[in-house]
C-alpha cells in the first residue's frame, strides 16, 4: 500500500483514540443513566475498524522482522504491539458483541461491564496512539 493510505489509517487510529479518550472522561458528566450509550454506539464502529487496522499493521510489521537482524528494543516494541492488538481485539469484540445483544447477560455481568469497558478503552487508546503515530510518521515504510 502507498504511504498516503498508511497515513490515512494513522489518522483514523489517532482520531479514534482521541475520541475514545475524551468520551471516556466525559461520559460520567453527560450520561443520563439510561441503559443506552448512543455516542459509544457510534464510536464502537470506529473502534472496530481501528482494531482491525491495529491487527493488520502489527502482523505486517512483525512479519517484516522475520529474517532481519533487529535490536532487542525494536523486537520488543513490535512484539508487544502485535500481541497487545490481539488481546485488544479479543476483549473489544467480545464486549462490543455483548452490547449488540444486551439481553444475553444480566445482574452482576452488567455491573462488571462498567469496569471492563474503561480498561479496554484505555488499552485501545494507548495502542492506537502509538501505532497511529508510527503509521503517520513513517508513511507505512516500515510496516511490512
């Protein structure tokens, strides 16, 4: 892919990360206590697309290390980012699919999601900002 595509994906990651971080902080101030979260319902679609970008970029970058002589710091950065994206994808999509079918759980499970989602959102923000910044700065030159 061309550098402009990777930069556009970097913008998607950074923009979504900023939206998630700001909305996470502001949700307790504006939410009316109803069981629906319309802003999060919209943001989740961008988070889903961004999570897939994180997985793809992590995979391509990790695959690009194969057979190359890299220093330990680069190896750790790439590997942690890749496996972090895998963990994020599992956690995010499990939670998101649950919100699309909220009748599947009740009671304490609903309460636990109030703790669960901020942790997933924090992981998302950290990974999306780091990878988005790298995609923007490098224009995809070191992605694959």
